């Protein structure tokens, strides 16, 4: 069991790569800005609902990825 604790401490002491976090966040923001322009003619007013669902899903995915990067944070 002490071997597992050593591995967990190594994970805890490794800083998260900021470039990955920045890339994922910027991609998600740009994607959410551009998606309505591609589908507005096809879905019309329903695009607002779809955009809210997409944003909720991808924002949640980003929060999960942030939690994975710092699993032993100060929650």
C-alpha cells in the first residue's frame, strides 16, 4: 500500500500543463461562438435550445477535465 501512496503523491506534486488547459478552453469558447452560425438556417429558433444543451455539455466536460488535472485539490 505504501507504493500506491507514493504514486498518489507523485501525481499530486505534478503541476497541470497550462498549455493544455488554455487550448481546451479557447477551443470550447470558439466552438460555442461559431456553432450557431452553421446551424441557424436549419434549426432556426431551436438553435437557442441546442446551443444551451451543447454549452452545458461542453462546459461540464471542461470542469471534469479541470478536476482530473487536480484531483487532490482544495474542494
